[in-house]
C-alpha cells in the first residue's frame, strides 16, 4: 500500500449529494496539482435517505488502485444521524480525521484517537440561501478547512462549475460559510 495516497471515504444518505461532493473535491484536487485522483462511487440498491458512501483517493503521483477504501485517512459525514446506523469510522487509520456535519463543539464527538472537525453545514446552507437539507456544497468547505488539502478558492470555483445553472453562487457561499465555521478538535 502506497503511503502517498490520501484516502477519503464520504458517508451520506441517498439524495444528499455525497458522490457529487467527492467529485467536486476530486476536480479541485486535480486543478491543484494532484496527478492521481480516483473517485470510486459505490452504487447498488441505494434509495433516497438510505446510507451511502463513496471513495476518493488523491496523490501527487498517479494512482492505479481503483478499489473501494477500507482503511481511510479521513471520513466525511454529511449527516450525523448516520452515526447511530453506520460505523462510519470502520477501518479509520490511527490519528485519522473525521469531518462531521454537526454543531460544535468537536469535543461532543468521540471517535477514539481520531481528530474531529465539525461544522453545522445544514444551518450554514440555509444561511447562504439554499433550501433546507442541501449539505453537499457546505461539507466541501468544512473539508477544505479541516484537511488543508485543497484551498477553498479552488473548491469554490469547482462548486460553481458543477452547479452552473443551479444557484452556483449560493452553493459556493455555503462552502465558504462552512469553511469559516469549521471547528477542529484537539
């Protein structure tokens, strides 16, 4: 297993846009100079509201492994109610990072030795002018702040491109608000 590959698993519910969020981050990572970007969505009998996940791998070198992630460096959770249904941190590497759509403080959430970052993405999306429940663009802002892998300006542009014709400025604003209001625990 190569150590230069950063593995990120995204958890959400069908219809929340976890796959779209991972795709936007993949596009932003490529623009930022990551030569290896692999997004492997997991499809099956998912339905709206059911737990879903997708895998995103990024590296400064090309990636040839297209398998789903079993030992992520990071886990991004679009809906904190999943914590009661899914072991979102299964396989998370030691000192991994959990990025969670949840109100602060980060210390309210314990995932063993994992670092935790929280942002109330649901509230920030509404504050930006999006309909309630739109969380995929906001979680990208939380990801940018907590991971430090791709800058918020690049991701905002990627969001605007993805949502062209679908309120791109509001989606980018949601990401920026979430970025500014992401709290990272010790």
